[in-house]
């Protein structure tokens, strides 16, 4: 990832923080959390003008960072408005999603959705049988066709029984599997695909890494070393 410092990020006032907290307090489950986190209340605009290099729309004054990837810089640009064509989430203004090639707001409760659009359902809903609604509780049915996404977060779909079930929490040294969506406590699942893998301690700042999953929270794997995430941007 390009190196430097995160220029352009908004300076948040206490009012900004309070507004975001109020928005997040509307969450009664983890479902729809992305809609809350990307809402205007939680994402004030940045200060970089159009044409400036960026890695996040949060840096940009007009709401979009076009072309940014984990290995390449993007460019600040006017974000797509509601109904505009888009290629990715980065093409739309903060608070909007790119759904079926159009910039759109979160899908409201009762709105039509698909397994691919579950993250775009509004606060406290997820996609169940083609409609944004309450997620399925423990013991409720889930389907392979939907990838088990009907289950209320943070549950998983047990594909052997096709029922929603809690995710297993594993300690360092225990076996883990991405397929079973195991959670490694204060660690990461090494070699979890296809599995079984092993929960290993996070790699710390300055230590060697091969991928970001190995690095401790708030660190990124930059040129083979775990570094502060905030040091990864464009120059």
C-alpha cells in the first residue's frame, strides 16, 4: 500500500461525535451497522479538493475517492449522487452504496434485496428471502443459496443442519476454520482456508508479515512489515 500520512481527514468536533453516537445507538443488533457507520452523522467530509490523491473517501471534500485499491492511490472527485451510475462504493458520495450500478441509499425495511446486498440493508435489518427485515435467530432456518446470510449478526449458518447458530470463540493454539466462521480471541486464524487452521497471536508493529490478517488491530501489512494503518496513504 502507498506510504505517507492520512491527509484531509475531517477534524471532528464534540458535536460530530455526539451525532454519530446518537446514530449508532439506533442499532439494536449488528445488522445494518454499515448503513449507520457510513451515514452523514458518522462520516463528515474531508478537506482534500478534487484531483488530490487519496485512499479513502473520508479524506475528500466532495465525497468520493475514485480508483483506490489496497495497492494503488485513487483520486478525489465529486461523489455520485442518488441515482447516478457507479462502478464501486468509492464512486458514490459517503452515505450511499453502489447497488446494481447505481448510487443508492440503504435499502429500507421491506425493500427488495439479494444475498449480495445484505450489507446495504438499513439499520437493524438484513436480507432474508429477498426482503430487508429482521435477521433469523438461533435455531431458525438458513439456506446455502443465500450463503447463510439470513442469520442475525453475529450468528452463522451451520450448513450441516441449515440452522442459525452462534460462532465459536477459540483461544490461541486451538483449531479454527474460516468455513465455520470461528472467532479467534485476540488472535488470527492461520491457514484457516480450507482449514483446519490454528489461532495464532497477532503480529506486532515492526514485525514481519505476509498479509494484513496477521497484524494486530489498527496495523496493516506494508512491504512485509506490520505498520500503523494511519501511515498507509498516497504521496
